[in-house]
């Protein structure tokens, strides 16, 4: 799973999954994971962060891999990621409509 790691000014690291919509309501936010709070939604643009270093990534990456994630580390979120997230969201909405 494509994963972009970002670091906040205080040192906390967040993993962004730019191709995964965070909710059924909108594709504007992507799924994310932090040690505190764990899964949630985040803006793919996530202001006030910087790219994480390999040393900063290591503990969170190990935690994700222990949970079964296949982490594919990337440095940035692209237009293709936004399009993939929108497509995944559209498919999930289609499934929800078919059930109702």
C-alpha cells in the first residue's frame, strides 16, 4: 500500500495512505495512521509537516507491518493518487447504493 510518512514539528510521525478514502462521505481526506489516535482521516496536503527521515519512519512502519500492512514508502502524493482515491470512493458509493 502506498504510504507517505510526514513528521509534525513536535516529532510525531503520521502515515498517509493517499489512495485510500478515509470515509464514505467524501474522498477529500485520505486514510491515515498515527501511534496516538491510530486510524483516522487526514488532509493529503497536511500543512506544517515535513517529509520523515528513514529513522523517524522505522517504528511506525514496523507497527504497520505487524498489523499486516504491506508498506510501499513514497515521498510525495501525486495527482494519480488523488484520482485513485476518488475512484475507490466512487466504487464504495456504488456498492452502498446497490445494497440499499
